[in-house]
């Protein structure tokens, strides 16, 4: 997913500056950056997981229109806040678009954005960036982050498919790709539990917004057997495609939140899982029932039990019927 900050976060018009409407905008941006940082810091991924697409032209216009060029005393606190706090944080999260894309049509009026609070030159560069990104070969969805008020909006496009390519984030957790929390060295990773629990929590939040899952669910505590981590390595989970890994996290999320939307939970009558010296009823849930394509027919499953009412993840099998 390609991520973009609403340009009103980055530069406001002279009128907005003088009327002090910048206050709520800057506070919203500061809260957004703080929430992102907390999630990244908890998994030792600071400034690595969320980057915002940018262009050199947009950067130049934002700098030319930056609010700290004005120095009236009443606004001194906010100019310092923007210059010393917001700008340095954003620099760490900017990802320059290579600029190799070209629009497919000379008439690009159908994908313009508008906002009276954004300087015209900044808005023009923003439109140019988005126009190119809409039509480049990257299939990823475009995700726009805006303040609750004063947001930049798209002019009604002639081609309705344009709107299907863009998501306006309603929650900071929509900005994260759950697969980014799967460490390449997951067995020896001291933060492996934090990482995968973040991925599960984010997957749930995204599914509530995208798939209308019940938003009132509270997950019980859950834990991981050492064999579970070892099985991820044996099963080469990190070598799978991103879509497969997303499905794996989605299956774990349903187990944790006691859902069964598409994972075919199964309770085994005879088989047990041994934890310590005790035996517990064995459960399984699908990652894929019959693989993810006509070529890949693997039946992949996650096995778990319940220890003192806690879900206890025990093992991942990428091909349950291998060798049969």
C-alpha cells in the first residue's frame, strides 16, 4: 500500500495561518505521528514501517510555503512546534517517488483534489504526484491520511474506477502492512511476540473497517509454544508470498478473537497437545483449505489448544497432507 499525507498537513494558506485554523491541523498531525511511533517503537521498527510518498516538486513548494516564514508573536509557539517537531519527524518518513511514471491521459481533470486551505502551488504539485501514482504500474492501493476536519477531497472523477484505487484511512492502524511485523529471524527475535501480537491487533482493526467484523470484541490473553516459532522456520513461512503471509495473520486473528469466518475451526476428539506434562484438546484452523491457486494445492493449518482458557499456539503446518 502506498501512503500519502494530506497536503493540508504540510502547508496552509495565509488565510488559514492568520485565522489560526492551523492549530487543529498541526495537533492532528502530531497525534498521528505519535501513534505511528508508538507501534513502531514497540516492535523495534522506528521510522521503518510507515513512509509517505513525496515528490521533489511537492517538497520544494511546501518549503516555499512553510508556515514558519511568518513570525507574529501570537503564533511563535506554533511556528516553533512545526519547525522543531513536525518537520524533522516528517523528513524521516518521506519516500521520494522516482518520478518515472507518466499520466495515461493528457486530460487529467477527473482525478484532481481540492482544498481551499492549501496554497495553490502546493495543491498543483500534490495533484501532479497523485495523477502519476494513479496510473503507474504499481498495483498497490493508494492510502490517504487526512485530518478529521479541513481534509483535501477528490473532485468527482469521470472514471469511477479511480475512487476504487484510493483508501482514506479512518484509523492509524490502516497504514500498516501486517506482514512487516514478521521478522526474517523470527525464532531468535527477542521481540517476536510483540511483533506478531501487533500484527494480530492491526489485522483485527483493519478487518473491522474493511470487512465489517464485530468491533466490540475483546481478545483474551494468548501465548505461544516454542514449537510454534520453530514450525514457522520449518514451514518457511517467511519465504511465502505477501498475500499468503497476510492470510496466515488473518487466520491467527480469527483464532484469537474466537471467530470462524473462513478458517474451518476443528476440534479433535482423540488427538491431544502436550504442554508441560499436561494434555489438552487439540484444535486446528485453516490458513488455506486447498492452497491459494490452481498450482498451489497445499492444505495449510495452524494447530492450537487452550491452556487455562488461554489460546496456546502450538504449530504451523504448511502442507498438512504432504506425502499422502
